[in-house]
């Protein structure tokens, strides 16, 4: 099957189902921006939590072990030599005081650490559960988002053309000022883009399903028939894209006439002042006729803009047919 290489000046963008809610769209966009955070999919809450608790858990265990060790250590035993303290007694008494102080601190510290560890474990587990929920929802939404990398070269080129036509209409002045049914465009253009992207994704899937090395004449003949059918389908999609491009071209023509009309109106708005000035300086019928001619030219451009606008609206009927409501 003959495949046309994509134009280097066009780059397709990711397309999302226009029926997605804002929350679903935000989730897909977040996954698009941070693919590593969602690449692993759903995982066990335990295995997502346990590695993060190893270090703090070891710290709490060390505190508890320290409390146990210091509580069972006896450094100082009263001297049997009457009531006289020896040097050893003084050293042992000091060490016992240090250990008693350390023991008291550890006795309070390790339960606090254990509580903090439990809170951290709950927080980590909650984060993992929320992430798993997002991963499950994202897996459900994958089919409602089409990335350019999923498409073959010729399919990607068609999608880029459709998106360029869509963007040309959306950024036009006649669209912004609602001169060509802005409300209909904002509903129909994303729908047209999505349906084209869906068809192109299915076309790409069928192309990739073809055997790379067909064996036997029957397989080759069947493959030729299949490719002709797929080429006919691709041509149908291309006609749809061409209709969008024709609509965009008509909108661009209306845009040009609109800008021309604005410039001429700006010039002719001051025609009365020019007329008064000429009347004061020359009072020449020819000068008056010249000003009136300017006004006539403005009216002619206005008529041309009306024709261009009507042509754009007729092209919209072809490219963006109204959807039937249930």
C-alpha cells in the first residue's frame, strides 16, 4: 500500500475524546506530562508501602532496643565498705546516672516514634491506594486518548492536517467574533477531530496486523484485496480532512475580507472630516466625488466580505454537519 510521508511542517498532537469530563481529561494530561508516575500500573499497597517504612521502622526498633538495654543495665552497686565511697563507686554512680537519664528519654521516645511510624504507614498506604485507583481509571481511559505515536506515518500526516485546519478556524477573527456560528464550531470541530483520529487509529491497527512476510499466492492475493479496501477507507478519511481544509480556507478568505473591511472603514470613518477640509480649501466637486468614491469602495468590500462569509458558512455545512440529537 502506497504511503505518503508526513509533511515536515506539520506535527500531530494528542487527541482526547471530547465527551471526557474535566477530571478525566486532567488525569490523562497529568499522565501525559509525568509518564513515569503511571507507567507501572496498579501494584500491591503492601509492596508500595513497606520499602518506605524500612528506615523509620529501623529507627523505632533501635529506640525500643536502647530503652530495653539501658533499663536492664546496672552500673552502680553500693559499696560494702561501710559508708565510704571509693573512686570506683563515684565512676559507677555517674555512669548509672547517665544510663538512667538515657533510659528515661528512650522510654518516652520509642512509643512516640511507633505512633509516628503508624501514621506514616497509613499515609503511605493511602497514597498507594489513591494511586492504584488513578491507575485503574487511567487504564479505562487509555482508549479515549489517541497519541500520534500510535499512528502510522500516513495516518499521522492526515491527523496533523485535520488539526491544522481546526486550529485555523478556531483562531480566525470571524470565529472569535461569532460571525460563522462559533458555538457550532466549538462543538463540531473537536468531534470531527476525534472521529478522524479514531478511524486513523483503527486503520493503523489493521495495517500493523498484516503479515510482514506473506507466504503463498493465496495469502498475497488476499492481502492485496485487503489493502485496496483499506486504501479506499483511508481515501474516505482523506476526503473528510480535505472538507475541513476547504472550510478553513473559506474562513481564511472571510478573515481577509473582514480585515480589509475594518481597514477601509477606519479610513472612511473620517471621510466627513476630509470632505469638510476639502470643501473649505477647494470646494471642488471632483474632490467630493473622490470621497464618495471611497465610500463606494468600502461598500463593495463589505459586499465581498458578505459573500466570503456566506461561502465559509456553506463550507461549514459540508465539513461540520449538525449531529442528530436523540
